C-alpha cells in the first residue's frame, strides 16, 4: 500500500519550530542497509566543520516526548486522492 497519514507539526529538536509537514506510511517501508547506516550517521554522529554535533540525538537521546495533536487534523491519503503520472497534464 502507498497510503499515508499526515499532519502539520513541528521539528522534533530545538527550536521545535512549527513548519513541518509529517507523513507516516500505513505500512513499513523497506530501506537498504546502506540507507539505514546513512540515517544513523546523520542522526547520531554528524558534526559541523568545527566538530560540533548537529543533533541532540548524538547521545542516542530523544529530543522531546510525543506531543498531543492540540486539535490539529490528521488526514489520510489514499490512491484515490492522486492522479497517476501518466494521466496528469504536465502542461499545467
């Protein structure tokens, strides 16, 4: 399935700014070992040119607990919400 849920939210790390659109698939997605290692490297070990960690995750921490939706709508998109690429008018 390629259905997903979504909501408007915020960054999970300080400054926790609210400008993020989150999308969550309704089924797990496969990633290669290389993709997983790249995500781990970015999340846990990435540093600036001056060797400063770029994420609060660098100590295997979670930046903040799960938050309430505070009334934000959570939407579900299905295949019926999209037009197939071969049917889309690319001139528009």
